[in-house]
C-alpha cells in the first residue's frame, strides 16, 4: 500500500522497511518487492548488487517475476557482468513458470541473437507464449518479428 499509495500517502521508505521485515521473516514476495525498490532506487539508494541478491532469493523461492528481473540484469550487464547463459536460464525458468515477460525476454534474445543463435521461429513461439500469458510487450514483438 505504501509503495503504490493505495489508501495511504505513497512512502517508498516505509514500503522498503516493511518489505525488508517480510523478507527477513522468509516471505519471498517481500524479497522480490524490496529487490524492485533497490533496482529502481525508490525509497532506498539504488543498489543493483542488493537487488540481484534479493531477486535471487525470491527466484529460488518460486517468485517467477524475480527470475525475469534478475535475468534482465544479467542480459544487460546492469551492475553485474553481462552473462547471457545465466539470463537465458533465468528467463527460461520464469517462462516455464508462466511469467509472460520471461517468455518475451527470452524470445527477444532469440530474435536478436543475444547469447543464442538467431531463431525467428523460436522467438515467435516465445512471444506468442508471453502474449498468451498477458504480456503486452510480447504481443507487440510478435507483430514485429518476421
């Protein structure tokens, strides 16, 4: 509620504090949300290393969006060395868990030959799967890929 300002004034610092307590108590969704705040610098000092650690904990705990977010960090080398094999592994795990954005990101890697051999057919399959899971970006990419 504090992060989004739902029913209360938006307060990222308060949200970070509460997410931290939840994460420390073993709530992997709290870890995921806190990772997002560290990744964006909302309410805390931006710290990609910390975001990565939190996303790892949440991804290992079954929060597929955290696998996607962590994969994005590795695919782009954002605060960590670029690691396409790790990004592919994370996007695959996320996609296999039903996270549309993970499918879309993996499809993009196939469409652009980022760490994999270019495979437009595979990219289309992944964009289609992501789109069917409700990811609008995947739907848009599906229309563009030829």
